[in-house]
C-alpha cells in the first residue's frame, strides 16, 4: 500500500506537524516485476474477472493461478444502479468504451515522438484507482508511451482528516 514520504509544504509550528496537511506526497509500495507479469498474463483471458466487494467493483483477490492479485485493492464505483456499472448486463461496455475514447484522444493530442519521450499524467479525484491503472497500463504496454511522472490527487490520500 502507499506510504507517506514527505509533505510538499513544511509545517510552521509544532501544532501543525501533528495536524492534517495539504500536499502530502504518497510513495507507492514496490511491486515486483514478477507480480506485474502475473497480473498482466491473466488480463483478457477467459478466467480474468471483476467482482463486487465492499461497495466497489474490484479485480479478484486471487489470480486464477492461486497467487495474490497485487491490484486487488484498486476499485471503482459499485453502485448497481449507475449507468457506468461494469458488472451490469446493459452497462458492462461503458467503462471499456470510455477507456478506448481516452486512448484515441491522447493519441490525437500528442505526436508519437512526444508519447515516446514521455508524458506527465495527472488524475483529480482519483478515488480507488482502477480506471487510472487500466489507462496507464494501456498507454505504457500497448501504446508504448513513456510516463515521466504520475500525480494522483484525491482528498482520501494522506493524513488524518479534519
């Protein structure tokens, strides 16, 4: 899971140091290349699926091979009445179609040279990160886009809430 590394702005008093700070930088935990390859090998297979857990749609806890799924904590809204609900019979296509739209827009907005040199990705209100992960995987693996930096901004990341 993410761990806090340092605040963007320093606190001005001892009292401030113990309170919530805006601008907390969270460093992602290391995920081995082997664990990444394991997940990537199952995506798109007939055995890959999403499940509804704790009110969110998430990747499975375990991969079909029985190993832990390192992206199992990622998620998206699991409201069954939502028009974007991935597990709904009539709405299952909405999120994948939006992902395709985003990829086409990015390819149209940037030249291949810029994509190869690298882009900075920023997501506001990133939430449970499943869509961001899908988009970044697609950009890096299928579109050969280099990522120079990734900024995921959400009020849920960082220190204690006021």
